[in-house]
C-alpha cells in the first residue's frame, strides 16, 4: 500500500487547489505527472475519483471519501513534522542514559533532582551498566563511561579527568611495612582491578623527571572498584584507586595515602558517549552540559585531606 501514498497526497492537493495546474505549482511538479498519478490511482482502486470538465473539477462519491481520509493523513503528517521540529528546539521527551554503577550512584544521583527541576517536561531513564555497552542496541541516548575502550562510531566528549591515589589500611601497613618508593611495591600484596580491556597490574608513577612503571602482584582481583576499596579497608593489601571513590576513609583513618610525593600517572576520564548525529538533540546536549558544569571541576576530585605516612 505504500506505493499509493504519493498518489493519494497528490490527489488531496488537487482537491485542495481545485485544479491540476494549481496543485502542480503547489507541489513543484509537472501537470502531466499530476494527471498521470491520479489516473494510476483510479486504475489501482478500480473507481473514478474525479469528474473533469474544462472549467471545473468535481468529485465522485468515492473521491469524496478518499479526500476525507487524505486530508486527515496530511494533517497528521503536518502535525508529526511540527512535533519533531518542536522536540528539536525544546528539552522534552524521554532521555535514556547509561552510567557506570560506582560513579553514578555516588556522584550522579545526587544531581538528578536539580537537573529535573531545570527541565520539568523531560522524562529521564537511567541504567547502571558495568559491562561493555552497545549504545544503539541498548536504546541509549547517552552513555557516561570510564571504560578505556570506547564504543566504535560514537562521539566521545570528556566530562572530567580522574585522579588516583595509592592507599592501604593502617592494619596492613603495621603488619607489612610502608613502601617509600614505587619499586618497593613488588614486595607487597597489591589489589588490582580485573578488566578484559586493560592491564591493571602495571601501575604508573612520576616524580619530577623520574618515571616508572611497576608490575605488581597480589592475591585479589575484582571487577568492581568499590569492592577494591572495601578490601583495602579490611587490610588485604595496597590499592591504586580513583579518588572519586573516597568519601570519609582518609579523615577517619581507615585508609592511608602512600607515596604522596609521587604522581600517579594512570589516565582515566569520565566521557559522554553518544551516536554521531548531524543534529544533536537538545535533551542530550542539555544533560552533557549540566554534568560538565557540575562535575568538570578538577579540584573536586583531589584528596580532601593531606594524609601522612607513619
């Protein structure tokens, strides 16, 4: 039936314009094409739609019926186009966002009420995703991810850079000693993040012009960053941890910062990932700008207190 859509649209315009020539000018096509399309439509339906005279155009009963439906079709189409254009200008509709579990629950969720207050006509759906994500297949408008391996064919816009700290519990340090140089980490039990995309058993350090990469070993690997923090708090070993995961552990003395005069050089960024489009929907742009505005300050992610070695 789709092959009848164009002839029905042309027929409806003929009736609206009360003539073949006027309809052709309105549609920007030739009068012969208008006449041909109407004739083909009549042949396909097996009825006469238009009674033609040299001075006027009148409709048969079948023509009147088809015109009433064609007019409704064009009005629905006009409304659909207007709605799409309005949606492209306004922040409304449904926004589907994927976010890594740990960062989302700790830092994104507290901001959501403020964002929703700013955009009351928007519906927001958030999914916590810690697996490798196919943005399009999972129906997402936007993915906020810290994965080192970004989805192919997507736009990736940095939101914030993560800082890292080397940490252990006082209990572990009392039992195994305090490392004062990265090379001494080879003598310690180091807790590492388990990932299929990145080698997390190599820790990077820098101090002035000195650089070193240390291959560490340990008896505990897990693919959940908060679980690594919990293990370190319970004295299992030393952890190389993103500072956004830290809350009150340093202030309470549950964790101690190690090698504070060394910079931890592992690079990791929170990035907003979305399908490459010529026209980015306003709802996606608004959310990305909101998150960048609230989370993009690098000072926010540093250690909140100076921790000294004992």
